[in-house]
C-alpha cells in the first residue's frame, strides 16, 4: 500500500517539477529496520506560495485534504495533511523555506520502485530530522540508523546540528554526542 502510494506521489511531483524528499518513518525503513509507521512525510522544495500547485496534485491523486482552511493552515504550520481514503494512509506535505531543507532535498537519493524513482532524504538528513524532532521514537530511530549505517558523514550532521543549536538556542548537538557515546560503549 505505502509503496504504491509513494510511486503515485513521486510521479506527480516529478511531473509538476516540484523537488521533494521522503522523510520520517518511511526513510527510517530504507536505512534502518522494519517498524510500524502509519503515514508518509514528504518535504517539498517549495514554500507556502506553492500551495496551489500542491493542491492540484492532491486533487489529481484523489487525496482528501484534512483541514478546512488549507491556506491558513499551511501559512501557520507549513504542512498540508491529506488522506488517501483508499489505503487509509495519511500524507503530510511539508513546505520548506530554509537553506538546510533546500540542501537536504538536493542531497536526496533516488530509489527505484519499478519504473518510478522515489527520492528519499539522505541518511544524514534523516538523522538530523529525527534529532530535531526529538520524540522518544525519533531518538530510538537515530540509534538504529547509527548502528546499521556506521559510515555516515559525521561532519555534515555535526555542522547542521551546531547551526540549529545557534539559531534556535537548542542542544541538538548534545543529543547527538550522547547517542554516539552511548553506542560506542
């Protein structure tokens, strides 16, 4: 079910020339190990001004928008939540605006699903997203990703986490340090 929906979405986004990357649980499945995930998270290479194009794609794919005021919701949350009623899968289209997101989308890797290429966030960007999200499930995902993929680009991860620490006043770098030290034991 997920694969078929991902293929449809990837094809539509590519045809509309909207850069994107799959993040979240679906990306963890690519680099980690099987786990339950109930949705698809896709970061788009457009900001909220691209909502019209995204709504046209959503309508063309027969997905149902889950908010009554899409324009207001996207301006506030930078996310358009939709549902594929056929499969019961929720999809969150995340609008991007930062230089980090644009670079991460450029770094995305294409995974072939039959004839369709689906763009997934690079491993390091999945790790960064998960550390920034910071929920218990996300931190567990990071541990699995680090263990299963020991050749990750540590410098890239540290550079962006340090940047987020400075700009957001957070301690994302400390979380990464703690996890790598814990896994090294």
